[in-house]
C-alpha cells in the first residue's frame, strides 16, 4: 500500500483507517492502520552553514479499548537518500516501484539510498513519558539550493511480541530491540504485570516483528515550485466533478485561466485558486490548456484532456467505444431497469435508437463510423 499527504497548515495528529463498505454498500471508516507521516523541521541556510532539515516520525495513533500510558506498539524502519536533487518528484513517483528501469525505486529520485534506522519501536504516549513516542532522524544538509528535495521511506510493522512482553500497568512493550535475524527479540527484560509483580522475559524466545503494515514515502521541499498538476480525472454527466486544484505551490493568490480549448460544459475554473469544479452536463472529449501565474509572477501552463461520459458507457471505462456499441447491440429487444447505461433514451427497452444515440456520443473516432444492423 502507498500513501501521500500534503499540508500547509499545522496539525496535531494524523490517523489512518481503511474505507470499507457496509451491508448497504455505503463507504464507512474501517479498521485503524498503524501508519503515520513525518514532521519536518527546516533551518534556512546562513552565510557559513547550509540549510538543514530534520525529519521526525511520530508513533502511529491507534484507538485502544483500554487506555494506558503507552499506546499500541509498532516498528518503523527508516530508509533515506544519501544525496539530494533539485528535480521535484511527481506525486505518482512517491512509490517503491521502478517504472523507469534504472534499478532504483522511484521514490529515491534517482539517488542511492541507505537504511538510517533498522528497527525502532514506536508507541504513542498518554502519560508523562516521552520514550518511544517518536523517532528523530539525523540532520540532512540541503546545500543552498532552495528547491532541493530530500526523500525518505518509512516502513511500518506490527509489534508481534506476546502479552507477557508488555507491561501490564503501563502498556509499554518491553522487547524494544530486534535480534540479528530481524524477527526475534534481543536480550532479557524486566516486565511488571497488572498486579505490580515483576518478572524477567527472554525476548529472544519471541517473534517480536509482526506483519508489514504499510509504507510512507515522503519528499521535503524547502520551497514548493509553482506547477500545474500532472493530470485531471474524467467525469460523468450530471454527477458532481470532484473538486481538484489545477495548480499548486508558489505564492498565492493565483491568476488562472483557460488559454486554449474549452472546459467540459458545466465545469468552472476559479481564477484565484485554480480550483476546477462543477457538474458536467454534456458527453464528450474536452481538450483545454490551463495557464497561470502566482503572486511572485511565476508562470506555469499545461494542456489537459478530460472525458465526460454517461449513458452509453456500458463498461464504465470513461469511453463510449466499440465495446459499448457491441454491448448495446447484443441487448436489442431487452427490457432493462431504469438508468441502465445501454438505454440511452430512457424508455426501458434497448433498440437501434439507443445504438444510434451512442454512436453520436462516441469518444473514440472509429466507433462513430459503425453501421448498426437492425
């Protein structure tokens, strides 16, 4: 699994949960995940000292049935790049796959990476102790390039130790060192049970590194460059288009406009924010260019293509094409339910009229020249 997060506002905590469907098909908040995002502390450069950035990863916050001084334990492994580049990574590159085939994970930004912290036990704190609540990395020198990027990967694993390795009063996981096999614990620790009695526990007898929970790839930029987004999503007729900023970074307010082409019918672009929103009202393929400049008079521009589909898109792939026409033809004479995508005229029956309507709405050129057979 991969996650991304961006914010210009301060926050006190971040919690991750799965989104699952209930019995009615509605999306609801599901089980919690032991993941978190790092907090960056940036020190600007001076005449003699380059800029420094320090990343701190807080313990994941997972709700507990019984609240104790220590929260749910988890392991984190920190991997970082050893050098930095001014090239800014697109959000889609902050994953661990190697799409460009250079032998390096994309999140490393083309640089060698190293393990900074092999295993560190994290537990959120509900009491006065600060132990295990966060892991602060070493300072990374960013030189004097204000747009230099620092990338890191955080891997999270569950704490797999048995109940006997956890303090019965405070909830602290006492086996906080991993052995050379990267699975069992290391050493003998003292544990206090719920009655206040103490005993020794041999961590080497327990598999304390549990299941892999997920990873968090991050990129830190001292100054975010002013850019247009990589791509825009497609839409459907009469359905709210998810609000999406077309530009980011730089210095607000922006001045954005459509310098070529036209937006899908029903959508608008807010000039000062670059926010695209609305309800598409017409099927089609819309090509347009967003041009913008920020308060510092930096400029950016990008051409986009947005497809809007609706009735006729029988397979839901955001195209009305030959596959959809063949599906409609195969349903000739059938009585269908309301809003069936093969019933374009809404008479609850599929026939050649629906086929011809779909041909007129094709989003791929070749499917518009097909002659239907009655």
